[in-house]
């Protein structure tokens, strides 16, 4: 399925369209009425629906975090709770991908530069998530909607002029 998505779905017009479409979905989910549910109010059904929404990210132009945040917002979670749950949900996937890719790494590859890169990645990742969590407490997702829309248009236009 991943190979199919990487070959068939990876056309620039489709990627651009999905960038725009997921921006519209995120806007709709974010502005669809009041949301008051916190992260501690996520039930099994919510967790499963949000978790399954990650599968949309196999389509190029659909982000995993965008899909899960939109799903959580549709289910009534407040912005901060939706964002926090989305990133908590990514932990097993990221750890699993890391463990899976370790089979291709030899012990001689685990050098100081490798660990420096891992550390830098972790620090910047945590800082970005902390910033985003503070950002969504006081602001909506419109900046991401605009970003996705503009990037989608650029991708489509570049594909047309080729």
C-alpha cells in the first residue's frame, strides 16, 4: 500500500489538491462550533477514530498531525487537547519507525555525530511541539489553513507550467 501511494498518488496536482483539501477540512473542523472537551475526556471511541485518521497520511499532501487534529476537533476536543493528543499519538509510530529502521544500521554507524543528530532532532521537536501547544491555546488553525492553501496552489501551478 505504501509503494502504491508513493507511486500512483505522488503526482504534483494530486499533492497540491490534497494540501488544499486538508486545509479546508482543518478549517471546517476548527470552526464547527464550540469545543470544550479536554484530553482527559477522550474515550475509546474517540481514540480509535482519531488513531484511524492517521491512515489518511499515506496520501501525499495529507499530514498525519493535520488529519488527527482535524478528527479530534470534529469529535469536540478543544484545540490544545486535540493538538496534544495528536502528538502523543505519534509517539508509538515514531518509536516503531525508529526501531524498524535500526535493522539497517550497524553498530559502527552509532557514532557521536549520529547521537548528536538524534539529540538535536529531539530538542527541536520538543521545542516545536511546546511552541505549537502554546500557540493553539490563544489562536485558531487559520495560519496552517492559509499555508496549506498557498502551498497547494504553488504545487499545482508549478506542475502546470512544466
